[in-house]
C-alpha cells in the first residue's frame, strides 16, 4: 500500500487509471468562477456587532468565509507552512514509517482519502494528526523535521483559540448565547490534516480532493500563499478561493448545519490540482466530543419550523462518515427526520 504515496519515488508522467474520474465527474476548469471570492471578515474591527453580522451573512449564504487580523502572527504561519513542506520532502524511509490507511489511527501519513474504501483515488498525500490534548499526542507526532513538534504545537494552540473565538461569533449570529455551541459540543477534539498536492501531469482528469463536506464542527484552513486549488460550490457554480497570504479560510462542518437546523450550511468544496506547482494546505478541524449529543438548537425551532434532523451522538455520525465514500451525498441527509 505504501507505494501509493505520491510524494515518494519519481514523479509520474501521466495519471494512472486508478486516479481518472469518469468524463462526467471531472473538474471542468472552464466553468469555474475565478474572481468571485468569498467574504473576508476583519476580526480586528472594534465593531463587534459588525463582525457578528458579517459572519452570519457569510455562514448563511456561503458556508465559508475568510478571516484577517485574526491574531495569529505571520511568522508562525510562515513557520507552519515551511515545516509542512519540509516534512513532505523528507527521505522516503522516514515517511514510509508513518504510513497507514487506517482512519482510526491518531497519527498517520496517508494518501488520497480512504484508500481501502474508495473506487477512484485522489492526487493528495496527507499527514493526519490528533492535536488535543497536546500532551497526549506530542510524543507520537513525527520527530522530523526537528522543529516539527515545537512549531506545530504552537500553531495548534493558536488555531484552537481562534476556532473558539469564531464559534462565539457564530453562536451570537444565530441569536444564541455566545457559549452555546462551545457548551453543546463538549471538550472538542482537534485534528489536523497537512495536505500535500504534488504537481499532476493531467489535472483535468482527477482531484486533489473531490467534492465533499467536512463532518466536524468548524474547519480552519491555511491555504498555500501562491498556489490556488480550493473551490467552493455556490448556487450550482464552483468558485475558486484565491490564495491570501495571511488569511484563514473558515468553513462550517456538518455539525453546525445540524445545530442551526439547516439555517447555516456545511457547503460542498473540493481541491483541484495543477501541472506546474506543488501545493500545501493545512486544515485544522474542531470536532465535537464523541459523546456529545447533536441536535438542532431548541431556540431555532418552532411549531412551523420543526427540527429537520434527529439527535445523534458525534460518535455515531463520524462512524457513518468514514463508512462512506467522500463524494457521496451529504452525510447529514442520513440523519434527516
Ligand atoms: C479538507 C479540505 C481543502 C484544501 O482537508 O477537508 O477541504 O484546499 N481541504 O486542501
Ligand atoms: Ni474539506
């Protein structure tokens, strides 16, 4: 299985059969909107009610927004990107030791999405780490590059703080108490995927990641500062999210769609690849505690707008998510009343 890693061995000259999508499911670059970027929210604004309004508007109409002046230094962002790139350029032996295709492992280097389940592979390698509580996982994280643990733990701590700060604004924008979401989701886990998309000889035939929604609560994505690849579905059209050097791209996961009773959406997105440049992205996922019970907030339901999703534990949801293929229907549909 380990020979599946794209970042090990010689670059391929064409896309192997197992990565090729049927003609009707390919990216169709010509139809993608290039400059219809998603909203940018300035978290440094002294006007908190403006931030709440902008966050609410973005969550409702895009399910995505970007944040600037978020308090995470450009130096740390730079270090995180550099360490991610260094990791994927380590010698093969070093990387192969970490290889696993078992989604239950808490530290693993893998490729595509769910190698054992999927029928078509994706042009992506990724390092997936559990990051909270840090003390529990730090000693099993990669020990190379030598600064990895120090840089990534600092980054994870700051991203967690930003995530909770944003959940506060999202709660308020739904008319809920600031701590509502935080409390419902319990002691949240934090996972990270450092995604590495090597140049692809035939990018029009395959994906880095096919269209999917994120199963967790909130995703905080650091894009490559130069190379575009993320695309978001809006009103039936794919919009490319251009790189922004110091912004984070925020998207709501399925759990916030459920909690908001469908008012906010966990939107389909995908990553495409290109033939010229490698691309690195760092996705941080805030994930509800496994035993937390997710249901539409009572304050958001009424006699004429009843709950549209049943309640379930996050554990149940997550198992369902990984049992499927990434590019199937919205996983939350399986929990609709
Ligand atoms: C993800 C994801 C997009 C990207 O990791 O869930 O959507 O641009 N990543 O890497
Ligand atoms: Ni995603």
